[in-house]
């Protein structure tokens, strides 16, 4: 890793990040950058424990919600550490995925798991209530673990890396764009609590990012050579999210102590108060340590497994788009096949562990945190590793995590609006590689985006509940989850049309895009090892067998091509000898070399 040579002054190059993936900021900056990313992750996962606790008949048991929140934060930290160290090795925060909420709702809608009436719940004993929600949690855990095994297998076997060769700009662009556009409902859920406060947070983020981003604030500094001196520091560019959250949070506190915000918990604006979640802080234990089978032995059902499997597939598609988006916005070379395989495998492993400890949901990469890289210009792997430690600490030290949950919802909503907009814009920027004067391309782009927004909105509308009825409830769950995911619909439509509608490689943007990727790889040639595994990569490269392992840094498609060529050559020679014909071995070798060169060139330009 490259150390920050001069932490006092940070010069930004046009179109680049201030801290690249392998750069190491000074320790104080690392902690602040990491805290900023951790806060964004917490804002995204806050709603999941509250939703799940209600689905497992524990919505009126705050201690259960607090426990699920601690487990969720703990798993966010653990999986982030695994991903940055052994996965795709980019600056990506891993957190709870809302995609898994849909199959959980379907599972808990079965007669066996429906919550009893309020009267029965009120008369139930403490032991009965505990068994009631824990049995439902065990059902969620078991199905999540089994479904996540599929994701682990896809990553370890390299099947996903093979499928990526069919993905071009017209597939990636709508997929990434819809990641941001489809989350407008989540943003509205935060901002509608108090639009004024959310707009203030949004305005501050835009102010610090766009208007004051180039302004350097004089701050005191000290060094051995210069002693005490003044440093021009890009404060607004590096910490727009933290500054925006702190100022808006302080504003909410002023409105709270002056009773401008309502004190009635039944009113929506009550959640904008800074004391709305003080009960969570009081009930949270000082220390908690999640462990496997904490709620008992998980159970599995066919319907629950299929529903979770559909959510897993949607999560994989979203994560692959996030990997490319993160690499692009971080100024890093596109992730090679082995890095993508490891990333998906580590997410699968993380979801398995998440199911075992009872988080109740799988894990996925967070698009909002990727958008934060584009704003803060900080993509350092060390920063995200530190963010993982902070999230893990939040889960272990219950009080510490509870403090961060006191951030009012509209404060988070204003910041998320800007970040998700950045994610959508990154997807749109990929369209620069395609021919936008082509009616073919414009039609594919328009249909992909429109169907990606329209079909999920229709499927997820409560008024259309039960609209998908094949006669098999398990199949209905699969179709509902897949069609309810904007990234899957838009990316799937784009991929299908792009690979079936006639069009030249230049028109489709394949040539320009892959040529650009090859150029990026050559530009970042010195950084091509950033995706290697720490400590063991050299040993993998010295072991010939590892070139066949899809998650190994030495994994190479060219090796497989050469093996097939050699086998073909031997068979041809044997056939020639048997028929009594002569073969010019030297010419045959030249043909193999030229074919191999063509294959290497083609493979080297693939994502």
C-alpha cells in the first residue's frame, strides 16, 4: 500500500480520487473517513431490524429490535472486513439487503407463521412470546443459509465469471442506473418525515460538494520541519456527508428542545426529534456478542428456500453492477474475473454467517456508500476496513451503536438523495461508449429503464397482491421477487435485447468499451495487483494447479485455451499419422500461437 506522503496537503488530479484504493490516509483522517461511511451504512440498515421484528411477531418488544439491530451492525462489520481483505478488495461497505424482505414477508404470510391476534399476544407468557418470535426467526435463518450456499458456489466455481462475457454497456448502464433510481422509495420513506429538514441536509451536501468543494479552509497544523503553521485543507470536499449530518442533526436538536417539532409519537414529524429513539439507547446493553444458533437450530422449508434463492439471485446481479461502479468511481482498473468470483463468494459466505447468528437477512454491497466515494473522493481500502471495524464495534458495544441510531430519519434521507443520484449518474455515464444515434440502442435503453421501473412498481403494489398465480406458491414467490427487483428487470431486458437484436460491435459499444477497459488496464498496470489476495498471491502463482481455481489471482482463461489447443493438436497429429499424411509441425505451432494471441487479446479486454 502507498503511504500518504504529505497528509497536510492533498492535491486532486482532474477526474481522479484524492485517496485511491491502495492509498493510506493519516490515522486521524482514516477514522473520520471511515466514520462517515459507517454512518451512511447505519442509515441504510436501520429500518431492517424494525421490519423483521414486526414480521416475527415482536414489533411490540423493543429489546428484540435492539438485539436484531446489534446483530445487523455486527454482521455489516464482519462481512465488510471479509470483503475488503479476501473478496473483491475494493472500497465497498457490506450491509443488510432489503431484497430479502420480500421473501420474508411471503414466508410469514403462510398460515403456520401468521402472527396471532393482539388478544392472544397480550395473554401469552414471557416464555411463549419468546418461543413465538424465535421459531419464526429460525425459519428465516435456515432458508437464508441454504439459499446463500448457492451464491457461495456460484462464486467459487467461476460460473458467474463466465456469464459476464455476455454483459456489455447496454446491460451495465440500466442495471447501475436502476440501483439508484429504484431506491427513491427508500429515500422518500426517510424524507417524508419532514421534507424541510431533508431538503436542508440535501442543500448542505450539494453546497459542500459542488460549490465549496474547491475551497480550502485554513486549519492549524504541526510538523517537525514547519512546527505550528496554517494548512489550506479541502475540508468541504473530504467531509461533506459528516458536515451535513452534524449541522442538520444540531438543527433538529434545536427544534426538539424548543418543542417546534411535535411531541406526539403518532405524528410523522415526531421521528425528526433527536429524542425519538432515546428508548433504544436506554434498552441497549453495554456489550453483546452474537454467536451461531443464538435463537436455536434453524429450520428449512421448500417455499422459504425458493423465495430466498430468488432474493439471492437479485442480490448477485446488484452486487456485480456495484463492483464495476465502485471500480470506475474509484479510478481503479475494472475488477478481473477472479476478483468478481471472490466478491460474490464472500458475500455468500457473509450471508451464511448472517443467517447462522440470526440477523434475519443476507448481505450485499451498499450503493449509497459507493456514491459517497464520488462525493468525498476517498476510495482507500484501509478506510473501508476501518469502517468495518467501527460497524463491528457498534454491534459489540450496544450503547455505541445505539448513539448512532439517534440520527433522525429526515437527516439521513437528505444525504441519501444526493448519494443515490450519484449512483444513477454513474450508470448513465457508461452510455458514452455506445452509439446514441442508433435507433436500436435508444430503444433498448428506453425499454430497459421503463420496464425496470414500471414492472416492479406494479408487482410490489399492495393492490396487486396475488396477481401472480401459477398454482404453485413457491413459483409465485420466485416470480414476484424477481419481477419486483428493478435491477433484475432492467438489466435482464437490456442483456437479452443487446445479445439478440442485430447490431455491430461498434454500434453496441463493445469495441469502444473493451478498448477503453484495455487502456485503463494498461494505465493502471502498476496497480493491477490491487485485486490480489494478501500474502498468498505469489504462492498461488507458483502453483500450476491454482490457475484453474476461479477465485485464485493466477486464474487465467488463457491456460484453459492453451490446454484445449494442445489437446486438439495432439489429436490432429495422431489422426494424420494414422492416415499416413504429413503435417508441418512448425506451421501448426505458428497457427496455434496466432490463435492463442487472438484469444488472449479478446479475453484480456473482457470485463
